[in-house]
C-alpha cells in the first residue's frame, strides 16, 4: 500500500464519509475487500487499515502474546474488540460507528492523512487548533527532520 497526502472531508448525518479517490483507487488496486477501523494506539485519531495490513498487525501482536499472561490477554482483547470491519459502498463511502467517532472527538469535518500502509482520520478542528494533535509546525518539522537524518 502507498497512501500519501492529506484530504479534507465531511461526515454525513448517517456517519458515512467519502474515502478520498486516490485512497479508494489504492484499496481497489490491491483487491482489498474490506477495511478495519480502530482508534490509534497513541494519538487521538482513527486508523483505517486495509484488511491485509490489519491481519499483519494482529499477527505481529499475536506472535508475541503469552496466552498465560492475563495482562497480555487483556491487551489483545482490547486490540480486537475496539476494531470495526467496514466495506466501501458503491458510492465510495465508509460507515464509521458513532462510538468510534465520539472516542476521538470527531464531529463532522475530518482530515484523512495517508501514512503509507494505513490512513489516519482526524477531527479537522483539532488538527487546525491544537499543535499537539499529531502535527508540528513547518519550522519544527524542518528542524526535527534535520536532526533525525543527522543521526545516521
């Protein structure tokens, strides 16, 4: 998968949103039949996984799982129980549960962000007004990228 870019959209009254066309084309080209949505582990956004990426993610966790460790079982249970499988409808929309939208504070205006293998879905107002919401300024970005690349 190669999801890149940033796109604005609106959630409709039935909690449906149009998947950006470039993302739809990537999903269709990969012959993915369904997507999985769950809250990000660290950020206040939703993550949309093509089914093949979701299965790989779950497998990575499952391989490290000790079935005799109660806490690990709880983590695994939460990982799976908070996920929702969705289909892209004939109009190119996906339906997102009210619970998931509320969990990350998404109202109506959203921003899709391509993150290569997955897609993030952010509340547009949070992204615009709160610099702690997953994005940094252009100046900070340049500085951090320079520092990051120096460490090689």
